[in-house]
C-alpha cells in the first residue's frame, strides 16, 4: 500500500480513518477527525444563573407568597390555595400554568378534581390576573374535559 493511506493511528488502510474521511464517523485519533464545535455559553439573564436550589423552601411567604392585599385577586387566590371547603371536606386546588407559545402569552387552568382544563390567551400578565379573577368570580370558565394521552402500543411491522 502507498504510505499516504496510513492513518494517524499508524495503521495502513484503517477503517476508522476511512470512515472519518467519508464523514460517516468521527473517531478521535484517526485521519479525518474533526474536533466538535465549541459550545457557546448559554446566554441567560443574570437572575436565572444565580438561583441557589439550597435556598429554596416550601414557605409561601416572600416574593412568591400571597400579596399583602388579596382583595383584588381573592377568587383566584382561593381557587389556587384553599384545599378545605367550609363543611370540612377536602378538595384539590386548581393549578395554573403560564407559558409563551407562538409569540403569545397563554395560560392553562387545571381543575384536577374533575379532570377539567381551560386555556386562555392574554396580552400581558396584568391582564391575565384581572381576566382570571373575573372569570372565576362569575363562574364563567370555559371548562372542557381533560384528554389524558395513553402510551402508544408498539406495533410490529412485517
């Protein structure tokens, strides 16, 4: 064989070197190896990088706890936090998910006790609080039955 067919590993006609050259593989130490591109540092706002999971607690006081004046969003707060009714029976609280999808601010209310869900699109977070408060106070939430996805059965192809 011609000496130019020698791989960097020293073997003439090395299969890994040939695979590297043909871009089928990228085996380090063989002819045609390309070092992987350097990962760019994730650009995140400073406050997300400084989160310390050790400082997290289950306490509801503080910036994420209830505001001092609940009169403005009393119904929303009650639906999200009250797990016992006046008669002493227990209930599951609503869950609220807020997300950005397709350039729009959206939210999902999940009524876990009866498997109901409602989705809304709003312009801003302040609009969201006012909108949900009004809907819950008027008992005018557009609930629909939650669809639970089941895992697909594996089919055998013949």
